[in-house]
């Protein structure tokens, strides 16, 4: 009876303790599943944004081609405008010559009109004189002559009068003809000047209109391209933020998995190296990123402070802060083969020190260009990075 009571009492005490002990595991497992769902969801969003970026990039490329084509057309139009400008200069010079000829012809016309008016006055006066005087005839001249000499003198006088009348008539007729001809030339010159001026304005307006349309279209395309570029930048920024969140969650996932696994010995791969830490690969070799075309190694997700073990024995050649790598250690294993470890929180070895395989050389952290605690691991052959998975 006492034994039964003791069993019941132990059961009452043990069950809560067991539930309490299992609670972190269940909670941690739930956290891990929740994180994985969030990672999958964000990764899907990243893929969608990458596809959207591809569409936007294609649109921007098309806009660039159209803008380039328009720019070529504008350049051609500019060359044409230069040629037309040269032609316009010639036409302006022609217009200047025409205007000078017009000035000369107008002055000449004014003089001719004055001469014609004076000739008309003289002719009118002479006609009145002829009309009011008796018209001399040859018989009257012969009868009134006093001898042959007087006859000759009178005949010469009459000839001179007739010649003077003829000169007056010719001068008046010539002045009238020249006035008419000059008036016609002046009209032609004025018409030519108007046509040249109109041609200058028409060609200039034509070039300006075409150029204006092209520039308006180019401006519209540039605005559209800027809008697409803005959308692309926003999409990329959003994607980068999602990628940072995913990396942070992957690191958290790795810590959870490390807690669930409870640590353990460094595992041996199929290659010559051992894994420097136990954890999942959160970034593969040569992954393309916004700030680099090829990620030069792999990222292994483990919690901050996790010991880092040398993948193989060798000599430490680098153990210092190294830009984006943060605290960075490189171990030379042979004349051509080396391994490197980045983003460490602290070092456990120094430059020139010999280390053995599995020896702790530092501790995981997030120094340098880093978005969450992890180990950046590289394998280098003759200084150039290669895929570490071929050696692990």
C-alpha cells in the first residue's frame, strides 16, 4: 500500500517535470517550423520581385533603344537643320541683294518718273506752240525767202525744229518705256523677296516642328523610363530587404537547429577537409548578390560564439580584420591550397602559427559586411576561390 502511494506521488511530481523539460524542445521545434514557413514565404516574394525586375529591366532596355533611336533622328535632324541654316544664309544674302536692287530700281524709277514728267511738260508746251502757231510749209518758206542763202537758212531752221520735236518725243517715249519696265522689274523683285522670306520661314518652321515633336517624344520616353527605373529601384530595395530578412531568419533557423542538435563533433565530409562548424549552408558558392556578382565561398548558419575548427592542418597566413570579411583568418595547407574563415567575432590563433586539423582557430560572429551571425568559409587554390563543397 505504501509502495503504491509512493508510485502515485512520484508520478504526480515527475509528469510536470517531464512536461517542463520537453517544453523547450516543442517550442523550439514550433519556432523552427514557423521560421521555415516565413522563409519560404519571403523566398517566394523574392522570386516574384526578381521576375518583376526582369520585366522592368526589359522595359527600360526597350525605352533606352527608342530614346537612342530618337536621339539618332534628332542628330540627323540637327545636321539637316545645319544644312538648311546654310541654305538660309544663302537665301538671306540673296534677299539682301534683292533688297539692294529694289532700292536702286526704286531710285531709278523715281528719276525716270521725274524725267517723264519734265518731258511731258516740254512736249505739252511744244504741242501748244505748234497748235497756236501757223504750221510753216515749204511753199511759204520759198516765197518768203530773200535769196538762196536765206532759203537755206530757213530750211535748216525748220529741220532743227523738227529734230528737236523728234528728240522730245523720243525722250518722252523712252522715259515712259523705261518707267514701265522698271515698274515690272520692281514688282518681280518684290515678289521674289516675299517668296524667299516665306521659304525661309517655312523651312525653319518645318525643322522646328519636327525637332519639337521628337524632343517631346524623347522627353516622354525619358519620363516613362525614369518611372520604370524608380519602380525597379523600389523593387530591388524591397527584394534586398527581404533577402536580408531571409538571411537573418536562416541564421536564426541555424541556431535553432544547432540547439536541437545539441552540438557534437565536427563532421567529416567525403573530401580531405572537415567541416569547420556544424550547420546548414545558408548561401551557396558563387551566389549572385546586389553588391557582388559571385559570392566567393559558402555561408554556414550557426549561432554567434560557436567555435570554428581548422578544416585541415597548416600555417596561419592571415589573421586580421579584412574589410567586408571582418575578422578574417586564412590557413595555408599546401603550396597551392588554403582555407579562409570570415566574420569571426574573435580570433583564437595568430599569423604564422601552425595549427592542426580540428583545432579551434576563432569564434563565429558578424563582423564586416554581415546581416546575421554565420561563418563565411572559402577554399582557395593559388589564391583563387573554388567551390568548398568539392573539398568537404
